[in-house]
C-alpha cells in the first residue's frame, strides 16, 4: 500500500540521485571484498560533518573488525533530508545491486517497509538471542509489524520538549528554572524575550515540509496530543479529521510565526538546514531563546559534538512540553526511535545479524546513547553510571512518563505528508489555521477513505 502511494516523481528523482547519496558509490550491497572477507554494508541517514551516528559507528567498526577478521564493515550513509531519506533508502532495498546489509529504520516506517517486502522478519534470530529480555518492553512495540513479527532491533529512543537558553532567560528577567504549565506560558516567555532583545529569536519549531517527519512529530503531534486528542484511534482504526485539537495545534503555529511574530524568519524556518542552524548554532550561543525539539541534541553539546559546552546545565535547560491549558497529566511528549533491520535483498543475512548483535550489547548501546545524546533502549544500559551521569537525562526521561507513539498503520507516512503540508501552509501565511485544517480533513479522508475517519 505504501509503495503505491509514493509519488512517481520522487521515485524518478531518487533513482537519478541514488548514486550520489552514499559514501560508497560503486559498492554493491552483497559483495565479497577483494581480500575474501564478507562485506557488510551499513546504511543510515548521514548528517555530514556533524554526524553522531558516524562517530559511534567508526568506533564500533574498528573494535568489531579487530575481533572478526572474516567481516569487513562498509559504512554507507545516505545524506539527505529526513523525508528524502525514507524514499531513497526504499529505492536501495528494491535491488540486490544496491541493497545494504543493515539499514537504519525509523520505527514509524518499519511496518510499511516490512509490508512492502523490503525487510526480513527477525523472529528466528531473536528467539535464540538471550539479550532480547534486556530491552524495554514498550520500545519493542515500535519494531513489531502488524503481523506481530519482529522486523528491527531498537537502537535509540527519545523524548521531545523545550530547550531553552538560561542566559537569554536571565537577561529577559525570566526564571532559569522555568517550567511552563500551558501554551500561554510559552507565549508569555517568548514575548518577554522579544521585548528584552529583538535580535534573539524567541521561539522556534519545525514547520518546513522539507524537514519531513520532524514537522509531523516534533511540532504538530506534540501540540495535538496536548489538547487531549489523538491522531488515530487504534481500537476503531479510524483517523481524527474533525477534532478542534487539529485547529488548535495549527493556531499555535500561526500565533508563533505570524500573529505574534515570535519565530525565526521564513528564510531560516523553511530551510532544510533549519535544525542544525537552531540547535547547533543559535541555541548554544543565545541566538534563540526556546526550541521545541528532541533530547538527542545533548549530543551536540557533549565533548566531540557539533558545539561542545563545558557546563551544559549552566547554559541550557530542557523541560517537558505543557498541555494546552494545563490539563492533566500536565505535559506530553512524542517518543520514537530508530532500529537496525536487515533488507530482504541482502544476501548476507546471517553475517548481518552477527553485526547487529554486536551493536546491541549493553556496552555498545550505552556508548551510542552517550555519543548521540539519545535515551537508551536497554534496561541495563539505563542503570549504567556513565549513562545516568549524562547532563539533562532526568527531565528527558521524565518526559517519557506521558509519551505517545505514532500510529502503527501503513498509511501514516501518507497522512504525515499532509500534516507537513498543513503546518507549512500556516507557518508561511499561505493558509489560515481553519483553511489548513479543512484541507487536511479533505486530503486525509481521500487517503484513508471516508469510512475510516471520525
């Protein structure tokens, strides 16, 4: 179903660009290297010079190859925007010539890719693997398909909230131990920052469809679930298209970007590099007061990150995102994460599983969580002193208490695109919140069928 809904233009452009996407342009996914070793190609979404996944994998690669002389790991990132990554990696998995042996799958795409036949089920491997019991139970749900088979091994999870610069807050007369209780508290803080220093961006969030799922999950769904509504009812298997919360979420975007002029300029907000500009350049230097984003940004400020900060908690804070009017439970977050999966077209399934096992040990998972600034997916890693001593780990973990997850439905990727279209239309001023909500209703109804909405 997902394949049928991928625009032909994306497929064609992806084919043209595919050879330029990876670090190993001519490497085949299932080849033997010249020295007789089995090549295991690992693909993930690359982020260029400031790529924390690469930092982790390079250390893992050296250690693994020193202990496994029969396997040669080939790091092959696809450098693309979040939205483009999903279509490009799907293209690679359609051919034995280009399929990686291990692929990084966002858990929201895992079910669709499994149903499309791109991934193998891992049940037989997991059944004889004694490490599986060490994984957090609700995180396993994200890597289980609609057929109840396991298609991925979780690698990271995350929470979302508001990052804020304490120096900006202090200069504006705001408390550095700020804890917003409602959306109005966010408006008030942003307006106070704007009045104190017009050169500082008061509040920023993902609004450009070029940034794909970050818009759907980190902006719209964070807001929607704060109105006590959900995007999808898993019991009735129907989609929410009429809720007032949809309009309310878009009103928040409009208030920040247009009515109160509290967001970044459109040249920044609608740029595919918005995320790195905000979190790696402006937030740590005081160029923005607040950013709605994920806990993983702590990796940017740790030693070896994009912008290391010696005393992180003295400069930055991270707080859970409040519900609209302070309704119980008081705050919400969206949780997601990534996983390692094995493409069907890979011819090295057993060797790929051996590598995944090595990447999934307690030590390796702890190391990755520390380097990336993410939350670990293993219970034993969560108790490691190296992990618990991470800056801001407490509020990031607390946010998970009220975590929501994206729908486990093949059509979610298509619905997500309409979320992105609606958010960008409001942020850019092309539509009012009411117009965008009406457009969203019509397009989602067309995607899922009138009998599947409420």
